[in-house]
């Protein structure tokens, strides 16, 4: 067993990511370095919440619990990436002679540290070697029989070096001009194309356009003709690919979250210190050249040449599965790749019974999405070692559809698969095979293609929910739950609001109006989320609730937390249908007495434990709208949705933007849209190209508003597709401009003010951007879709009475956009009309009115639920009579009085339609039941009166006032006894209840008290 503890100092470079920092810190903690040097940059003053994030990161360092000297180099101000790392490493090597260096998003395998330590010692005095890295990007292609090889390329996602090497680092790049002018890079690289590429990079770094310390380090190493040691297996994974990262934003990159594999010891050292040219050539093409075509072709050739026996063992190398789920299929195919793709599809048509079938399937999975292949709906041909990943592949769809009509093919394919799986799972529920299939389906399924294809998939939502519930039951989860009787002292409706977070998300702005202005004398509000970062918007939302709860990490305790809070109503304010999220799993369970979803879920949930679905009258105009929902559909006036931007209504500008700065002339006609690339279909893109082609001097500006900016945003593929579309319509590249993500609503509106017309994407619209466009009076063209969510944009225009900018076909959409761009008078008229209407505070921005509407609905839901609960638990019938016995009277007296009343009721002609309600307070119910048993037994023995087929008798325990309000509406009258609990009667709201005395009670009077 390898001893993990090391003696080498470790440097940890951190900034503002506590989640990844914690993971890297725990990896360091395993090896207990004697010296830990921590370099930290300060927060940026224009980034909200960054002060708190940086503080949380630095607090992690204080968790050191082993014998260790901790040295800190913390900056109070933000120095920026290149300067902070540069000065930080200078400080490190002023303190130590050698170090292992990790950034806060580089998660190492434990053997990485020993690997570095051994080689730091082995090459300590060999000046040919400049650094040791932990990453290997050969994707499983074995380059050497030794433990490592030598390369000219450096990578700093986990590395180690010596002071003797770092002394050559030159932040100012003083030698670069001479190297550039003498073309000395060619002497190093021997490739004119590569020299041109790196010359451009180094020049931009030298000029300050590239914010990188790593390129400076690379140049320093190359000037020394230095080599990098690359491990034969990958030892470090970059877990920091997300939207918040400076450079690594695409979390579906082939280089994101690469799997690691432990290094074997003792190390096997190469006999010669010579770089591996073949491995470097691959690295040059794939990593630095972005040539994933080379990567795919190499892997396909390798897979197709493996024997059937080797295939199983080689597939178990997890880098393959990592590649299969990466974004490499989203990139546009070259002509050569298209030929390979067509050949693989042809082979798939003929080879499934061939011994090479699985190899061709694996190869196809790198080039194709499942709906492009002639796959059989039969899982029995798939080997067990491939089953899980094959199922994941079958449910996969592109982040970006490339061709017109492709989304429909994907939707049709998905529909067939859901039907096939549902049929087999429920026909063979005890099969381990189909339980596995159900589990993979539950984790992977996404209905985005179905939604974008605008089909009614209610029955598929039902099947999805049934499969998901089946999976959870197989894992032991209790889906259903019986709530205890509400505590009598609880007179408020306890409302829970469940969402992923109350951070800067579109859902936060549509959730806040639900509860912000609810009457707090009627409601007790608890908001639930998965994570918290202390953002001002989050604090604002919490300030309008009685409690804010961050849910535990695991599903079991998430469910327990909410059930323990004994909610009356749970309002689920996230999308739980189109995408499968943690909230989707939670929503399958009975978490509250009443559970509500709304238009955030886009379509019906299909979940049996969701009771109501709230939408808008304008979005549910069809008479048959209720048929599209498994829930009870409730419609609010107008669009049924409201936005409250709270603390983010204004915001501060973090950058200046003008027409000139983005390459637009003052006389250009500018069309603009803020929808994300992943929601813009090729059909819509083609529509926009037709508009731009028809309007002289027009340009299209697109930007991903940061609230919807995803870490898997397909930037490059989208740009390639857009360029191809514009080229098809003979449009120059400069007719379309794609901006960087916008940070806040102030910048959003500033950007929109550069434009003349807003083009709303369809069927998936960015409503946050649309509303901002309307707020500044920007004429807007929208398409009325076929589903409730796709009608929201048109319903917003209907609410402000701008009916003539709503299209119902592609042709009318194009015509409206052209008219707005070519008819200045019409454009100005619409601009003024929109601006004036928006000043009147439309309902979709009136959170007070929206809260009032929701308040009425939620009370209605509660009363309906309590009415049903009381009916079922008290066995209410057509006639319900209530009594308040004085239980302090002698037992015989109480028993006699009860028997007298029961006899009178039992002999009524329709006694089987009656329920006698007996109020029980301050007395044991067992005692009351004993008295009732005695009374009824006496009637049977002494008067031969069997009441079992007559009246129903139910005990009422103390209720809350709000429950009495529900119950009294079902009670026909109160019978006054000779001996009564006067204290209880005085406390309860019985003043409007009809009553009569037992002594005067006559059979003919019964009908007068039948209210139900």
C-alpha cells in the first residue's frame, strides 16, 4: 500500500469558489504536507456576493488539523488572475525550493502528490526538466510503457516545479520582441502554422489582451528549451468548468472533469530524456488546436481494431464514458467527419448481428445522436458492461440542434423510447434488468425536445412520473404520507415555497410575487432552497418569509425536513417536468397536504401528488385546456405570471456599451434578442436571416442574458451554425453580432436601447429580456405558440393591448419584423404605445395584485383540502349534527343522555344519511368511546335497537379556528343537551349555527336542518 503522506510543500491558489476549494483542500488533507502555502486574490468590488465567497474560501484554510506550517499570502484588493498568480508563485519560491501547486478547481488523485514528490527529487538537478504536471490528455491512448513521458507542452492544472526553474519566469516577457523578430519560435516548434498561432497568442499576452500568467510561463520554459513530465495516466481533474469560471466555462468540454486513475509505484523511469513527438502532435491538434475531429478519428480507429475481449476491459477506462457525454458531438462536422458519420450509420444498418456490432455502436456514439441511428428498440442485444451508458446515450439530445426538422426527429424518437421502456418496466416490475433501466431513465431523461417540438405530451409526462416513482419505490422511498391532524392552536395556513435557490435566476423573480404581499395574519411562510450564498436578492426574499431553510444534501433528509414542517400547502416554483432535477424527485412525494405547480414547469407535471397547476387565462384559451393537465387547472386573469425584480430592478453598470463599440453604425436598423443559443432553433435562426436579408442596413444582435447563462453553453457550435445560416442567405458575417453575457438589468436595458426592434424567440422565450424590452418601449415581435408557456409572450402583449405585434405564423412574424424595420411611422407609433402602456403598471409587473390573486387561490385550496379531510375523517353525511357533552358530569348521567339522543336519531326514517358529531375536549378519547359503547350496547340489550345500519357517530377533537370555519359549513345544526360543555361552546364560533333542545327534538323537525 502506497504511503500517501508527503514531505514536499504544497501551494494552493484560491479565489472565490468555496465548493471546489473544499474538495481540493480535502485532497491535500489526505497527504498532510508539512508546509501549506496559500495564495488568495481579493474580491472584485463590482461582483455582488464575491466578498462573502472569498471569505468562505479563506475560512476553509483554517480547517488544517494536521501538523503543518500554514503560510498565507492574501490580497485585500483584486489583483487579477495573471498578476495574483505570478506574484503569489514568486512569494512561494522565496520561501521554499520546490513545491506542488494546485489551483482551487484542480482535484488530484491521491497518488498525484507522491508522483510529483518522487520526480521532484529524481530530476532536482536536471535543468532539462522544467516542471511535472498531473494531467494527461491522450484520452487513454497509451504512449509509453513507462510511468511518464516528456513533452514540450506545459499544463498547470496540478503541477510541480523547482525554484531553479521558476527563476526564469518573466512577467514582463522582456525577451519576447527579440524572439518574435528573429522567428526563434520556429526553431522550437518546426511548424509554420503552429508558430503563427503561438506568435499571435504570445503577442496578445504581451500587449495585455490575454489575461494569462500560464502563457508567460510557457514562453519561459520554451526559451530554456525545457521539458514537461506528463504522467502515463491522468492524475488531476479540472472540476471548475462552469459559467462563473474565467476561461473554463463549458462543463461539457472533453477536458472537463476528466477521470483520474491512480499511479503505480515504484515509478518506471524512461531510459532517455527525449520528448514524445507523436504524443505532442496529438496534444497540439486536440488540446491547443481544438481539433476534436482528430481525437474522434483516433478513438474510432482504436476501438474498431480492438478484439471483443479487449473491448470490455478498455471500455472500463472511464475516460471513454467521459468523452461520450462531452460536447464533441455538438460541434459542426467537417466534410471528412460527415463521410465517417454516414459510413458508421450504414454499418449500423447491417452490422448489429456482426461480431463488430458493439465497436460500430461505440464509434457511432461519438459522431451521432441516437435519433440519427437505426437503433433497435431492444435492450437485450446490449452487453451488461455497456447497458448503463447505452441507456444514457439513448436519452441524449443535442445542446444545440443543427438542422431544420431535427428537433421533431428527436421528439419522435424520444416518444417511442418512453413508450417502450414504460411497457417493459411495468410488465416486468421484479426484473433487475428493467429496474436498472428505470433508474437510468429517471436520472437522465429530459423532455426538452418534446417541448421544443410543441407537441402535447401529457401522456408521456404521466409515464415519466410513473417510471420515476417506480424507481424511488425500488430504492425504498415512501412516496405517500398521511399527515397528522393539524394542531388546534395553529390558525394560520402554513405555506412552503420550494425552489432551487433564491439567487439571480428568472425563477426567483416570478416566485417572489407569489408570497411577497400575502396577508401574514392568514399565512405563515417558509421558503426552501438547496443552497445559499448570501446574495442581497436572497436576503430580500428571506425578509418576506417567516423562515428560510437550506435543505440537506440528500433526498431522504430533504423529504423528512419538509414533512416535519407539517405544511398545509407547498408551492413548487421550479421547472420539474421538462428537465429532471432534485425538485422533480421531491415533488413525486407527498410533502404537504396540498401541492401546487405553475407555469414554471412549462407543461403538466404528470405527477399524481401535484394537486393544482396555476396558469393564465390568456395562455389557456382553448376550451379543452384542462385535458392537457393531470392536475386541476386553475387560471388567473391575464398571463397568470408576474415578475418582481426587487433588489435587481436597477443595478449598476459594470461596462460601457455603445453602437460604435460593437460595430454598429448609427443608421443601421438593429434587431435584438436575448434568448440563449441552446433555445434558439435552426427554424427561428432561418426566420431571422430572412428578416435581415429583407431589411437594408439591418443587423442582428444576440446576447445570452447572464441569468440564463449555462455552464454548458454551446458558444462555438452556435456561432458556426449562425454563420452557416447567414451564408446561406448571402449575408455577410458582420450582419450578426454576438455579445458577451450581460451581468445585470442595468446593462440589459443599456444593450436593448441600442436596438430598434426586439425579436422574441419561439417557442422558448427569454421573458426576462422581453419584459426589459417592453419597459424601454422597444417594439417587439412575438409568436403565439401552441402550449401555455409558449403563449406567455403573446399574453404579455395582450395585457398591454398591443395586439398587432403578435404573429401566428412564420410568414406573419417575418412581415411584422420587416414592417417595423422599414416603416418609421409604424415603428414610432408602436414604441409610444408600448411605453405608455408600461407606465400603467401591467398585471405582469404588479406583484401586489398578483399576491392578492394567489392569496384567494391558496385559501381556496386549503379550505377544499380541509373540507375533504374533515369529510373523510368525520364520515360526514347529508345531515350532520353536533353536540357538546359535559364530560365532567357523572358517567351514568352522560351515558344516559347520549343513549337518549342516539335513540332519537337512530329511529329517524333516513338515519343512514346522518352523522352525529360529538365534541371531545379535556377528556381521554378512550373514555368517551367506552361511554358510547356502553350507551349503544344498552340500546341493543334493553330496547333491541341496533344502530349499526343507522347513524354514524364521530368524535371531534379540538380544531383550529380556520378548520371550524370549514367544518361549520357542513354542519346542519347543534343539539342542545341538558348538561353541556359551556366553556367550549363560548370559545367556538357557533353563533350562526342553528340549534334546538333535545327535549323538544321531534322527528318532523329533522328535515328543517338538512343543509347538505
